[in-house]
């Protein structure tokens, strides 16, 4: 009787231990889920962020240089704390408008090893694309007629003597567009700092007559003085204030050869020329060289391409 009770007790104790063991395995299993899966997601996020940043930065080099775009992918990936060897593939599309990058890392498990699972592989792909700019802030109150823009040609964007030509919007006009409000102060503000509102393809802008020589001179001098990078059309700092974004337009309201309003069909970027002796008295021209440029703003793949682009993640 007594012996049987002891045996029963032992058996109970035994099954309790089995229960505890099962509970322990379950706990470790559950713990491994929380810890190891959490770690897996964290790594996946980090890898995704690193790849996103890499392809976005690389797009800033397009469409001019696929070589430097490739270098930028590797540099940004490494700067995000990953071994460059984990960048298993990157590719720049033939039209030089898209960068794709794939990364792969092995994540070692901690607790899941108890269950016999040593590690997992995390693999992510990111892609970004440049698209013709369709809406932007910081545009200057000048413009250029719809045309094929050429490299290494100096374009005059605002004249200083009334040329009466259609190129500068006809009699009484000098090439000035109204972005904010009319008047020399508003023109100078937008020329100097870029208009702080958003201008879009399809918008209609009024022209404004008058030379506005003082305002033009101040705006140009302000921007030119800040170029400490010795920028040239083929090699310029992307943050240089000499780079201006302006609307490409079609004329819509023309009376007696004078253009009263224009419709925006796209955007182009120019590197403002250093004016030298073109800034004496009323002689305030704004000249610039056409460049390709990726800027902040919105873009559309099918929009007309005038060399100014927005960048977007597409994967
Ligand atoms: Zn510069």
C-alpha cells in the first residue's frame, strides 16, 4: 500500500518533469520566434533601407554617368553598414534611367538552433528610376521655348535690350515669366532663391514686360557668388546655386507678336553662366548652359524629356 503510493508519486514526478521539459521546449521555441524572427525582420528592414538609399543616390548620377552610378550604389550600401560582398547584383538599364540592386545576407539564429535551425537567408531588391520632371518647387521666373536643347551651347535666358523677338516673348518683353506676382521684387525673389510654390506641366503662366535689370543683376550675382566649386557644364556640384530649373513652354496668348501667356510643357536645368562684363548698367542678361539634372519634385515616365528629372523608387 505504502510502496504503491511512493511509486505513484514517482510516476507523477516523472510526468511532471516531462511536462516541464515540453514547456521549456515550447518556451524556447516561442522565444526563438520572438528573438530570431524579430532579428530577421530587423535585418530585412536594414537591408531594404540600404538598397533603397543606394539606388536613389545612384539615380542622381543618371543619365550622365553609369560608371559613377555604379560606384555610388556600392558606396551607399557600404555606408549603411553592409559588406559590399552582400551586394549580390546591381544593374543600370540601357536607357540610363533605372538602377536595380539586390542584396543578400545570412542571419545566424540564436535560440532556434535548439530546434536545429542554424540560420536564414534574407534577400531584397530595390529599384529606382528617373522620370521627366512634371512638377517642382524652386523654379526661376524665366523660361525657354519648346525645342531640342543642346549641350555646350550658351543659351540666353533673359535679354537686356528689347530684341522684340519671339524667343524673348516679343515686343516689350525680355524673357520674364510671372510665377508669384508681378513686380521687380517678386521677380528678384524667385530668381534669387527659386519660387517657393509648386509649378506643374500644363500650368499657364503670364509674361511680364520690362527689363528688371537691377533685380536680374542681384539675383545672378547672389547665385554666382555661392559657386565655390568651379562648376562647369560637364562637372558641377548638384547643390550649386548656379543651377537653375526653368519651365519649357509653348506660347498660347500672342497678340501682335507679343506673348501674353505660355503653357508649360516640361522643365529644363541650366548652369548659370558667370556674366563678367554682361552686367554693367542695364545690361543684365541671364545666360546658361543646358545640363541634365535630377531634382526634387514629381515626374512621369511618359512626360516629355527636357533633361530635368525626378527620381522615384519603383520596387
Ligand atoms: Zn558651383
